[in-house]
C-alpha cells in the first residue's frame, strides 16, 4: 500500500498554462515538475525520451503523479501500467485553469482522494471524487488502513466486502486498542459505528478491530482485524546467525509480547551488523 509523500510527487505539464499552474503548486509543495524542452523553465526537468516514456518511468518510482491537462492523456499514457489499487501510485489530474482536481487512480489505498482534496483546497478548485463511499460521505476500510499505515491478512477481500456493506448502509462497527485512541481520532471513520466494549456489542452486521494484539476474544459477528505497523524490533546476533533461527526467535518474542506479527514495522541493529545476511533477509 502506498503512502503519498510530498517529496515523492511527480507533476507533468504540456502547455504554457500548465507550466504556470505547476509553478503555483511548486511554490506550495515540494514537487518534481516535468515538461517539454520547449516549455522548460528554471526548476523544471525536461522529458527524457518523450512525455509518455517519462510518465511511465515515474509511475514506478513516485508515490503520486499529477497531470495538468486532459484526463484522456493521462489514461492513454498510463493504461498499460495500471495493475493493482494496493500498489499503483495515486494519480490526480488538474485542468490547466485549476478549476477541477480529479482523483483518477488509487483513490483510497494510494491516497489520491486525500491528495485531490488537498490540492483543490490550495487552488480553490472543485475536487472531483467518484468512489462510492466518498460520494455517500463515508469513509472506507482501505482509507482507514491507509491513514493508519495498517495491514490485514486478507485486506483485498475485506475491503470489497466492508466497503459494500458501508454503502449499503449496513451496521459496521469499529473497535480499537485503547492506546490507539489518539490516532483513531485523527482518522476518517464516517460510516463506522464506534464500539467501546467487545463484550457488550451493539447490533452489528460486521466489526473492524484495530489492534496490535495477536489474539481477540470470540466475537458473535463477522469481523476483521486491522493491524497498524507500530513495532520496531531491535535485534543483536552473532556473525552469520542463520535466517531461520533469527525468524524463529523474532516470532517467539512477538508471541511473548502478545503482538500480532503484522504489527512489525522495522527491525534495527547496530551499524556493525548492516551487512549481516540473516538480518538483511529478515528485514526483507
């Protein structure tokens, strides 16, 4: 799943009006701006091998792409590369007068919807967002996962099921670990029904549990566990300690701490171990 980082946004413009709008945006955001050699100004990078080639290279190296121009141009250029909503970058299109900002690709998991709203706010433009949950003024499971940088054992299936339940106005509960309350408070949870106590559930059709725990109590409704990546494991070892042993010891320690393995965000060690094969394999 992608996370849009301001320093990893590529912008493409093809007309003088597009360049002018790009300069406005670049003054407010750390963008990498591409245009033709003919239109290039200070701070802009010329297309390498043409517009289509440069845009397709950026698709695999940036977390978000902004196109200033016609939506059809972006669609035709990127169509051969579009693969998966959980790995494709966010793609946003803006008309050269800055009147409309369109979320084109990876609206939830890639963050395109959030980027669209942000850019529209900066420009005083109309955000154009067409995902069903958003037009019904609801959040979505993949939006929540994106905002929490969280994982799930079968997120793809859960997203399809839960988002359909939300737009069908079924009752989907949301429970979270107490230590995650502040983070949940910063997330968009519209459409979900907050749940305080797993032992005393309201009437629900399904439940999302946001937790770092490795187990949950038996629950009387269909439920899914969403696991934020918050755990960093510090590991020391002797030289050439084999990967299977390291993996076993890490799993054992996570179990002892009652932590879900999906909560693991990173592993760390002393600089001396930066080339340790077992640790490198474990981190991958």
